[in-house]
């Protein structure tokens, strides 16, 4: 059986964190551990964790005020499963997410991705790619607008995430500290190393909830070109990795 860890980074949002934690606990596929990376300034999140009384929960207490990216990296590093499912505190997945994705986690596969729904104050919309060529590097398809991938819709091999963390410092530090941009590295770095290492499932199994305040939207209002610049740096790095760097991700 494939060993899966769920990682939930969170900060000062106990009400919506509770939903993310519940969807991890309710997975129909047996989760080996649920790592909660708490970056809160109070005890409310800890209280939610304790209210579930689930022995699979590994609670990482807030030892300092971590930058956003640093907090979810410490959650990933603490995970012990062969595969990792990241769920941000304002997002959630269907109870069958792992049941549907884990059967594809074999061999040299590094990432399995599903469709999902983006929820905003204005509307709801599908984020789903129904027909893609997985013989191509995933980041190439993303650049062409042929593949829509969100972290909440991905199941990723732990060694691939470890490699993504290793190469992330090659991005501009402001992207890393803000938490915008590095998601691309985490999800695509491994696909630049091993051909056909990813698969996309068109099923709608993930939910991205932007109704509780979006760092990306707030940042773009202050600096409209910021996200474009971050993605340009990420794609340039991924192209470089695809052209030459071949680390061992076995």
C-alpha cells in the first residue's frame, strides 16, 4: 500500500482550518499521518487539533513567525510518507481524492494532478484540463496555457518535493518569502527530470477557496506585474533544470 502523508500549513484561521483538517481525516484511503504546520499567534489552531483526538495528527507548534513558504516547507520536511498531499488551510479536497489518485502513484511517477473548482466572491469556475500530452514536460504545457495546475489538486512524491525545496533558493528571495511562485517549482521540478513522470486526472476532486482573503490578489493589487515576474523566473529555472540538471529522485 502507498504510504501517504497529508500536510496542512495554517495561520490564525481556525474555522476554515478545521474544514481542511476534517477533509484529511475523512479520506476514504488510509492516510498514515496528517502534519499540521501551525504558524499562528494564538492557541486556537492547537485547540482545533486537540478537539479531533486523532493519533495520526502530527502537530508542529509555532516556534517563530515563519514566512509563508518557510512554514509549508517545514511541514513537508516533517512528512514521512512516500507521497505527500498538501492542503492549504483555506482549501479542501473531496473525501475520495486519495482513493482516486493513489492508484496512479507507481514507478517513476512524480506527480498526479486532478481537476478542481476555484471559489471566489464573484463566481465559481472549473480548473480542469481534460486532454493533455503527458509526454511533454508539465511546465512547458503550463507556459502554453494547456495545463492548469493548483497545489491543492496535486499528489506529489516526497523525493520530488524535497528536490523542489532544494532548488527553490535559485528563485528570487522575495518570491520565496511571499509564498508566490515557489508552488510552481515544487510541482514541476520533478517533471523536468523524468520523462512521463506525471499524469492528469480530469475528475473534479479539489477546491481552491479564495473567499477568505488571497495573498496573491492582495499582492497583485499592490504590484500588478509581481506574479508575472515570479512565474517568468520560475519558468526560466525549470527550463534550465530540464536542459541539464539530472539529480537522483529515486
